[in-house]
C-alpha cells in the first residue's frame, strides 16, 4: 500500500483517486477550488472517438477506444459506490454529410476503423431520416456508429467525488495553489508526505514546470457550449462543424466553439452565435428557439494534441496525467488504470510512447 497525493480534482484526478483507493492505496486529492469546477463539469460528456478522430489509427486512437470499452463497467461501478446517479446513454452516433463528394471521407474512415473491429454503417439520406426525422433535408448520408455513447458530465463528476469520499479518499477542496517542494506537495504551508505524487491539474499543470524541471506546453482552450429546450434526438449528431447531443433533462446541447482566451471562461456573442447558426441548419426545429443556457470551459491542450501520461525519469516519485484537451471524460477510466498500474508496478498493455512526459524537451 502506498500514500498517493493527487493534485487536481477534475475528472482525471478523481478517477485516478477512485482507482487507487479501490486498490488499497491511501489517497489524497488536492483541488485549488471546487472539484469538477473547470473543464470536467463544463463538458458535453460525449464518448465518441470514432466520430471525433479523423486521422489514421495511432496510439491515441487505441487509447480512446480502450477507454470507451471500459466505460460500461466503469460507470456502473461508480454508481454502485456512490449515492449520486447520472445519465449514461449508449445512444450511438450519426456523422452527417451534406455533399456526395464527402462520402469518400466516410468510406475512408470506416475502412481503417474496421481493422479495429469498429461497428459502423454508411446510411443514405432516407435511412438517416428514418433514425432522426428531425434532421435537415440537406443531409445526404451519415456514418452510423452504434457503440458511441454520452454521459451527463456534471452528474458523473459528482458521483466520482461521492464515491471517492465514501471509499475513504481524503479530499481537500479550496486548497489554493499547491506547490512541489522536496518531492512532496505543499498546501497552505503544510506538507503532505506521500510515496507518489500525481499531477492532474489540467491547464494549470504548466505552473509546475520549474518545480519539476520539465517543459509542459499545456494551454487553456476555451470551449463554448449552449443548450436548447427542444425535441429530443435519438443519437449524437456530428458534422464537420460541431455536434448536437440530447440529454435526459430535456435539453439539446450544441457544441463546441473554441478559441484562445487564456483562463477567461466568459461566453462571447461570436462564439455562441456560430453555434446557433450551425445548429439551426442541422436541426430545423431549433430555428425558432434561443438557447436557455450558455457556458464555457477550459480545455487543457498540449502542443501536439496528445495527453501527457507517465512517470518522470528524473523524478520517479512523480506521475503526470494531464493535457487531455477535449477527451478528459472519455479518457478518465483508462488514464486511472494506467496511473494505478504504474503505482502498482504493472506494465501497461497500451502503447504510451506518444504520451511520455519528456517528449517536449529540447535536446
């Protein structure tokens, strides 16, 4: 059994804490503000790597696919260990196109994904509208991926926090800035002695560069989202411009408009305006409606777009689990298991070369 201190109380930090505690480790989570108050709670909660990853398969695709397959059992375990229920919907998705010339892109994606046993079907216009009658008549085809899912992110994060506490994880919220001194975390002048330290602070991880002697090019990307009270959808709807996803509370969420604004989470007219214009073209029933809710979250993006996961060779007591960008919710179970395996001394079955913490160092 080890004493683990995790800096960051978002979905990644809480998932790691949960996994470590279930394996018998004494675990502490240190969060500067409220747990889940940044990117995690603001996410749309899509578990959709097949629609969102356009490129050929690599370690990142495999990481995402692995995590998607973990989710059914993972979310059930979280619910069993928590008094907080949350929505988890195996809805499937439709990636829609408006021009026949784009059909080749669907066929290409389907071809390489089949090598990884991804189930998908290209539907014609009539078949698309049979599944989703409310979509625009301009949709000419779609790639249907029945395995993709979505989750209600605020409920999921609340359940993770509740499960952690019930299992005996020590959670320190409103801790302010945590520092790293002599291989231990220091909060408000108090040192937390631990065997391993996990940095899972999202975009705020950049502030640990000097203490860790490591280049951490992680930047906050503002993602703006809006929600309508509207007729429900049966699937997650994707196009090249964004997504629509219906929640059990009667809302349809449209996202996401991204920009660089530092740590500013203000909603802008330009950002949400783009979403409104796009979403009303995809779903005509929205044309007479205005969003009832608009919000933004900060997504921790790395220089190359991949998360940073793994231990530091020059500081073997420290493990990084940060920079998950728009995939924090999706990658939460697999990241938790990778970090816990590292602490237990187990070898991960997943290739982690693309995610190693030292890859940004200038030699």
